[in-house]
C-alpha cells in the first residue's frame, strides 16, 4: 500500500462510515452542474448559498455531513465553513464522481 492509498483509503473509510451512520451528502456545485449528474440522494446546496439559514437547516439534520463537488476544492471550502459554524462532523469526499464509485464498489 502506497502513501496515497493510505491517505485516501482512510478518507474513503471515514466517508463511507459517516454515510452508514445516516450521514447526508451535500453537493456544493452549481445547480447546472448538479443537473448534469449527482450522487443518488444528495442535496444540492451551492457553496455560495451556504448561508447561516442553510447551515441552520443542516444542523437540524443532526447527522454527519459528507460534502462533494466537481474536484474537491469547493467541498474543502464548504467543510471549513461548516465546521467553523459549529457542525460537529463534516467529511470532504472530493469529487462526486469518486464518491459515486466508492458507494457502488
């Protein structure tokens, strides 16, 4: 097992564990990107719309959050913002394509 397998394997395990425990998938791409394709059951909340009101609704879910986007950049920003606003457990899955592969394997 190489370094990348070790690092990203741990992230995959954490993401899949969070989903198994009732985690919700939040796709932070634009609605146009989301309509192109998405992970089944994911919610589309574009990064620029992660307002205090949206975050308040996410807190009410009382579940781990898994964020994804096209490449992992916006989901990394979303994770930071959500953690900063007091959401206890947030995982960055990176791209939605990769998350789809993880869920179907």
